[in-house]
């Protein structure tokens, strides 16, 4: 069904905005345009599908581009997860925001749009959803490009003081509700500026219209809870799923392109190619001349890498 565009029309001229349901009643909002093979775009924290506005027009010359808001973010649904369940003996596993659940949202949306097989380009949190989507539904994902992340399990297990200081929000957001929610909701704009503005490039790379979208969506009821639940799931049930994959020998078989910012924390604290080769068979990639927010800091270098990657024939 068509959906309200808010400030997205100015960022995505000629694209359409839709809202589609999933099996559990969540509605996923997305922006779509272009023609050709399907390419799913997934954003990170604390952003929305607006992050792709600098690269989507060029991508749409070659692909049918579907930029979606993850559950808990943007205009998509934000299911509430009570901190205390009915029985104290049943712990809250935050499964409603597990990457498995969030990946299932995207698989449902793509199938409703008629795409049984598609490529994925994903940044940050969206990359973690894309990793799980490719692992759980390998027949659906042809190729996958992941921006400025290493595998979640490796990042947690490799945490040191430098990483913890730089990615303080990982450990703030997983605190029990409602503490982090209350602090974010007190001033969503300040949280946005502190998280995004303290990265290597500051706020200079961001279009004011995109920043306005991020601020609008972060202030929506339930967003603070949704993004906290995303991180709480990543520190628990998502790690369980990753460990189960590794114990069973499950690996990503499709081609994987890993790109990260040379000025970012992932570059300083991890070895992305080595870590992705620990979970995937066909990995290539490199650092780009930017920080964390690759689609907005380095759109041309990003396009230079992803267009030939997605246009390669499948081996």
C-alpha cells in the first residue's frame, strides 16, 4: 500500500513509498525505484532508509532498488517488548528484534514485491540483518555487500578498551529498559548529534534534509525502545544463533563484498576481511577513504565498488 513520504520525496525524486505487512503484524516502510534485478538496501543506527539518497538514483539505473526501514526504525512498526515477561522463570530473549526476525521481515517484503532472489547492500545494523538473512535464506540472496562491520560475534568477543570507548552505545543501549529509552527520549536530537557527530567526519557529510528525517524518526513513539531492543538482541539471542551456525559448520556461500571506512573504528580495531572469511567462502573488499557512514561520506567510491560487484555474473 502507498505510504506517507514525509521528507523523503526531496531525497528520492521519482521513487515511490510503500508500506507492507509481515506475518506478525509489523509493517515495513520502504522506498522503491528503478528497473532491473532487485537490490535490497538496509540502513544502520540511528538512521533510516534516507541514508541511501546519494547512491540510490545511480543504483536505480541498473536495479530495482528497495530501501527499507528496519523494524524499530524509521517509519516501520516498533513492537513493544516488555522487560519483565509473565513468569520470572522465562527470561526475555528479545527475540522480537533478533536479526533472524528482522531478516524474516525483509524476506517477506521482497517476496510480496515479487522478488524470490535478490542482492543486498547493507550498512551497520542493516549489515547484521543482511548477514542473518543470507545465512537463513541462502537461496534468496544472490550477492551481499556489507558496509563497515565485522561479524557480530567476533566484534563482541574481540572487545577491548579502545573498541568499548569508541562504540560506547553498544553497551549503553543493552542496559535494561527503561533507562536508555528514557535518556534518548529526553532529547532525541542530542542523541543523534552525539552518536553521529562524534565520528571521524562530524556532521558535515550529511544533507540537512536527511538529518531532519533521522531526527523526525528518532523522536517517533517507540523508536528509542526499538533501537535498544535491536542491540539487546545482538548481545544475546543473535550471538546464540551465530554460535549455532559455527558449531554446525554453516557458512555464507554467495559472494560477499566487505567495505569499511579507513577512518573508522572497525578499521582500527578489527581485520574485516579475515573475520568475514571465517564465516564466508567468497570474500573480497577493502577500506574506503572515509569514516563509518560510507553511503553519505563516500558515495562515489562506494558506487565504484558495488556496481561492478553486483553486475558480475554468478559463478
